[in-house]
């Protein structure tokens, strides 16, 4: 938030002269079809092996300019596997034969050899992309892909290349025309990547495995941390692309993972606009999007929530940490005690949680003030559940109900609320991304009264999105 409240931003790792439509927009349906807190898109949420199989099938593709190292081998295996997926799915979806891309090209962004990809010098080009000019896919083996692998595991490298191959599919199927918005192309590409990852998770791949627990969580964390370039033959100028938010990008991925390739094909500008609604996508003039966490900001947000939800018995705010509670364990940095109807805040810990990651995250997760404020909001949502009565606050269903209601509150806070101390509390662009980051990394905004959450970040995000795109009635119905 900011003093117009909560805020944040999402990393875009795109070279200035590349046509990139990195990332993506709000996708998926407002209500998930999966109500079991311990399942992911109908599959059991379990940890397990993720990444390249020890007995992986040999890659079917060669890589031009390869150094023969592990990164290029992983990328070749990834593209080969992605092509196996599309060889099976493309004819069913588009009633035509699938044609693989013409070539795979590798480079080292730190290298000084003279090389080009899609008309660009590869020196300093820390990217991966699909080039419409010659129907090739290329990647930086020196910086970008190793960074992804180190931070999120090998499967994150595969997912980035699945996204790029999604652009190749758009080109082959003639989904992307000259007037197709970049935002649509990006959302489709992330959706296609989600459909491929579902295929892997179901055990169809001869090269990779993906667990629906920690493995899928790693993929989602990588999705919100990076955006990638989309190169087009007629768009070689800076500023030609639009980036969707992390919230939107993960929604797109989940849409494909849940509903498959045909749902990705249906994405268009009108649909995206209807699902984006009035959520802010850009900072207004003079906004920074960050409101440093302090006693004053915490008090103002709690007052704003009281105004927006009008509870008959508003919870009391304490800024001195959690006291003994007879019916709940502490969940620092913010705890809720049903017995006393009290929200207790550990200010030092909350300030740490809300520290902005900054524009240059080096492949790390997005974080900022709303990473902290979303946790505060979630504890207020527990107070609303207590007031409603008749439902447990210490269960997996309660955790996801809380995530859903936190999403409802996040959308409500797009309405500016002026508090008694003169602050104007309102959602700003990037706030959703910061909340999403917290949902995937610590899960506190999707936890029950004891701070316990479900293991699947996918399920947490699904519940949160249901609230962002719905209302509190939907949350209580879905998680009774």
C-alpha cells in the first residue's frame, strides 16, 4: 500500500530492444473447480521428485553454438520434451500437423564472441525468446538459465522454454496477428506452459517429473519473478510491449494447468479486460506504490478494513506482539485471538516482512509493503469469520477461506478510504504481486488461526484469486 496504500512491482527481465510481452494477465476462472485443500487441480498435492529424470530419454534436438555444458543439455531436453507434448496435443487442438521450430540457438551473454539472435547482438542479452523472423528459439546459457536453475530448480528452466514455445505455437496456429495485443500473446504463452506442466505432472513425460507440492510451488515462484521477451518482425523498438502482473501471470499458468490447451486458445483482449476489472495496473503520477510499515500505517489499514466491512464487533488492535491466547497459537508477525477478538502485531517482524525487494531482484521473489499488509488483512478476515459463527478457524478449509477473503479485501481496497488520521488507504499497482509473493513463500495470508497453511501454493493462489475476482459469499460457499 502507500499513503495511498499497498504497493509493489514485478520483475521484467527483458532487453530494451527486444519485443517482449513478458508476462501476463489475470486468467482462469473466478471459482476453482477444486474444493479439496489437499489437491491441486484434482491431483493429490504431494512432494516428490521434480526435474530431469535419471533415465531421461535422449534429446531429439541439437543446439547451435552450444558449449556442450549442462545448461544446454537441459535446454535441449526441455525443448525435445515440449515438442513431444505438442506433437500429441497440437493436432487435437488445431486439426493440423505440428511443425517443430527450425533451430535452437544458445549464447553466453557474458561472452565476447560475435553472434546474433533475431537481429540482436547477444552480448549482454540475458534472455530467452522465440524469434518470428526465422522461427528459432534461443537462450542465454551464461546468466539467465543458470540463475533460474539455481534459484528455482531445473524445472523452472523448462517452464521458461515452455513459455517461449507457446509463442511458437501462437505463430504456427496463426493465433498472434499483427493487431494482437502483447498482453494476450503473453497470457496465452503462460497458459500453454501451464498445460504442458500438467502433462508432466500427470507422468506423461519421458524426461521430466513434477511434484504437485514443492515442485509446482517452485515453478510458480519462478513465474512471478521473471518475464521473458517475445520477438516479432515488426516491433523492434523500445516500449512496444506490455507486461502483465505476477498475479495475472500465475492466473494464466493455472488456467492452462487446470483446463488445458483449448482454454488458452480462447483468451482474447475482451476476456482479459473483463477479468482485470478495475484492478490498478499502473502507478498514478507521483505514486511510489510503497507505504513503509509502521504503527501509523497498520492502524490506518485496520481502520480502513472496519469502514469497508462494517463488522458488528470489530477486533481490537494491539501493537505489542501476541499475548497468551486460550484458543489459538501465535502466528507472528500478526496473530489473531478469537477468545479476546484481538489482532496482535509484532512490528519489528512485520517491518522486515514488508521490506521491498527493489527493482533489481536478481531472480528473487517480488516483495514489498503488501507482502506484510496482506498478512495483517488476513488476520482481520479471521475476525470476520468468528463474527459470522458456526465455522472452524483451525482447519485447512479455514486457511483457504482466509486466503479467499483476503482476496476480497484486496479488491475492496481499490476504493480509497480516508481514515481519521488523514491517510488515504487504497490499493496501488503491484500490490497484488506482493501479496502473491507472500502466498507462495510464507503462506501466512492463506493460513488458519494458528498460522497453519496448506502445502500447495497453487491451492493458496487459487483461493486468493477466487476472492479477488469474486465476493465474500463465494468464499463462504466454497469453503464452508
